[in-house]
């Protein structure tokens, strides 16, 4: 496995999204932030919204949850 393969694991994407979301709580920023916004933050919100644990984290830190969440029917929110 090469180092480029390592970053494509679901657990790594989730952890990266989690870290980005935590950096942005309470109006914070990350090193990806630019004057016009933060594409990494937008990606992190979308990534976390795909996972029940991610949705819980978004609620906990008070970050917006996308309105077009695509969770399986019957899954708790």
C-alpha cells in the first residue's frame, strides 16, 4: 500500500472531516480557509453528514447540517 492509498480509507476521511469541523466551531478557521470561504469545511460537513456519528458531532459543535442528507430510511438522526 502506498501513502496515497492511505488517505482514501473511510476512517481517514472521517477523521479529517472531524478535525476540520472542530477547527471551524465557534467561528474558527483552518489552514484551508480563504477570504471567500473554505472548501475543506464544506467538504467536511458533507462527509460528516453521511455518518450517524458525524451527524452527532455536527449537532454537538453547533455546525449546520445539510438539508439534503442522504441517510437510509429508518436511521436515527
